[in-house]
């Protein structure tokens, strides 16, 4: 199987790019639970990649593969340069953000506002493809504001696919750019899964993943059984990571069962130790692990100890061990 084919297989299940959440520590943690699931970075803007601290913005641990970089921007030349730079870091995919509804993104003319400018998105994608050694993909919405998604989305896909993009992740909600906050944009506009399914029927050659509101592997499998190529899960994978990723390799990829929760913690210990030795704080890693025991005995104690103690200066793995104690006591 080629590298590109392997990434497409991994895209059967992916963890959505989420600002302030899916940083490198989060991705390493998620990787301990699933070898197969495709992981995405937080969105990084093309100008930041070009002019900023590249190691801080783009650096990642080799254990994270398969991992995709999500870029934000609307200038084809800038996006092409950022894509070339990303290639040097070894990402498995570069994704263009056409879905984020935040005010900052709108003011920069990228993110969801680009749903109104499909020809520009196509120009950006073509430039990125010309600069990339790996597949360039697009994450988009079904429309924005007063657009009619059933008219806008197929035209958008047709235009951008004409530039060479063959894989899309579609957030099945409109984005309201006027009057709703980014948080409200995650919940208020209604989900339209049937429209995303219709796009797969209309464009059978495209690889289409659905995103938005999916909270379980059973729901994800239902989407795949209905004909979609992939499912992208966001908040559920963050708040209940083991509930989504712990069984993902078995249920979504047929690759056998994953580790138990205690083995996940054991696997994280060497990574955390290296992070601490390099001057990092425990909280920077463990804040992403608070949901590991979601729904299990001792989960409250696990969260409380990590939340209260992991950010103190100089603390180490002893806090992780202390947080594990309530889960063992109540499970006994």
C-alpha cells in the first residue's frame, strides 16, 4: 500500500483540528490509544509558518504519524510557501481550513468566509498541490449565512475538485458569520448529514468525511455504512478520548483491541519525563488527559488531582501516580 493510500485508510476515522486542544501533547496522548486514526494539528496560519517560530508551530513527535497539518490563509503564494515548509517537517497531509467561523479568521479572509469564494479556494489549493509532496485536502462547511447549502456545496466541491483536491472533510453545519460566536457555531445551526451523504453520491470519485456532532464509534460506523469514506470526530474525542480512540483500531480498522487505560498512562510516562526534563510543566501534557477515565470509577479524583496539582512549579510524575490512585481504589 502506498503512503497516500495508507493516509486515506487512516482517514476512515480522524480527530478534528481544534484550536487550543489538538497540540502536539494532545496528539501524542491520542496516539497511545489508536495506531491508525488520523490526527490533525491545530490550525496554523500560513503567515505564521513563514515568519514565525517554525519549530514551535510545526514541530511534532515521530510517534504522532499519521498526522496532518491544517493551514489557514487565502493567499495562494503564502499557502504554497507554508506547504513547502511543512513538507520539510514530514507531515503526512496538508489541509486547508475553509470552516473556522471566528472573527479573527473572518478579518483575515480565511476560514468559513471562503465558502463564499470557491474560485479563490481552488487557486489556493492548486498552489498548495504544486508545492506539496503529500496530499492536499480541504475542510469546509456546508455553507455560510444565507447561502443555500444544497446549491452552494455541490458548486464549491466541483470548483475545488477541479483544482486537484480529491479529499474533503465536510462539517455538516452552516456557519453563521454574523451574530453567532464560534462556540454557538458548533451547536446552533442544524446538522445536515443527508446533504453530506448526497454529496458522496453526487461525487463518487471524491473521498468525503463527515464532521460535526458525532459522539460515538457506533454513530461513526453508521455513517460509513451509509456510504461515506470517513468520519471526523472533534469534541467527543477530546472529552472522552478512550471512549472514542480506545476501541477505534478494533471497531473502525479491524486491527485488534487497543491498550487499557492504565497502559495508556504507562505509555505516556516516558514522553512526559522527556517533556519535564526539557523544562516543560506537567500540566501542559496532562490537561489533555483529564477525560481518560470518563465514566469510570475514580474519574472525579483523577481529574481533580491533575487539575489542582499538575500546574504547580517543579511537580513531576508523582502527581500522575497520585491521580491514578482513586481509579485503582474505586475499581478494586
